[in-house]
């Protein structure tokens, strides 16, 4: 059987991202992708509408990514949106603008569905794990953070979606100072205070832009010690300096202090160190495509 070549575009609070894969027998092989910092959730307090210029940037990025997916031979493209669109009073405007410009539907995911896709994508191809082993997945995004527990055999059994992400927390000074980090930790601690997962996972996987970026600083395992070390790196120079030294986008470096604090809180809540997963939301979406 010829592998199916399919694609997903994920409209998030920070980025709009394309992933093109070949799917065969429940496995995904990446063919290509694109990422644009469209910052849809930037400069917006909770309950405020999305800015028109940010919506326009997303519409433009989606057009470029649809063309790229077609050039790579994708037979279908699934467009999904997460926290920035679902939480905004004018989120429907993003859906309508993409439909009008490109004739395609943007599917807005609720928190539970987003968590389920993240779990599926993070655990695909996981080796050496028994089917009934309790696993956790943490998805720190720009506008929300999802925690999921489940097994390979049964899928997700518990999840929570918190309306807090790297783009919703205050930006730090350049470079960050101890007071910035203390303020972030206080805000995040308050958001996580009532979360009580019904078990301690044997393995906890982290997905999302913060997790995949921080490994450039400290590697694949995001223990409490390594997260503190990563924050130390971010505090050691300006955004431009850190971005140049570690081959990262400046916008991502700006968001990372908040992302790292969120990852640390998630690890503490789950009672297990995090490991960066090889897949995430987009892979989960593509696994579910019929």
C-alpha cells in the first residue's frame, strides 16, 4: 500500500506551523514543514479580541503553508486552532477570514481534544513501555497548558487544560532578572495549585515550542535541576545574544522564561521529571485523519 501523504496546519497563540508526513500502518514519517511566528495571542489580555493585524498575519501564513503542502504532494490538509482562537471573543473572525481567503475550514479544538491529540502524538512509536504503564504528557503552549495521563493501551484517562501559557504571562526584562522569575513562579503556582492528578506517571513527556526549544539549552531531560540551569542561561545575556549562541528565534527566547516556569510547575505537579517528546499536537491530528 502506498503511504498517504497528509498535512496539518496548527494555528497557535505564538506560531502557525505546518507539518507534512507520510502515514503508513499507524506510523508517521516527516516530509517537511514550515513555522511562522504569527503571535496571534500577543498583546492581548484575557477576554480581549484578537488584533486585526495578527489575524491578517495568520491568514497570510496559512496561505503560504497550504501552497507548500500542495507542493510537497499532500493529498489533504487539516487546519486546527487552539487556545488563542477558542478563548477570544472574535475567534470566529479567524475562522471566517481563512475560509474567505483560502476556501478551507479551520477547526477550533477544545482543551480536552487538544490534550488527547497531544497525548497521541507524543506517545507514537514509544519503545520499551508496557501498554498499561501510566504515562503523562505536558503541552505548554502560548495560550494554554494541557496535562494528560493515560496509557498506550487505553489512551488518555485524565486531562486538564489551564488557560495559562507562555504568551499569557508577563514578559521578562532583557535579560530576565530574579524579580521577573519570582513573579512568574507566583503566577504559575497559583494556576496549578488546585490540580491533583490521579496518579504518578512512570514517564512524563513534554511537547510544544517551549519544550522543543529548551533542549537546545540543556538536552532532552527537563528535570528541576536542568530547568533551573536553563533559566540561568537565559539570564546570562540579552535575548539577541542567547538567540545567536543557541540558534533560536529571538521571539522564542523572549517566551522561554515563562515556558520554563510552566514546565517546572507541570513536572512538580505530576511528581516526575519531563522528557522532550518526538511528536505532539500536529502528529496526533494526523494520526486521527481518516
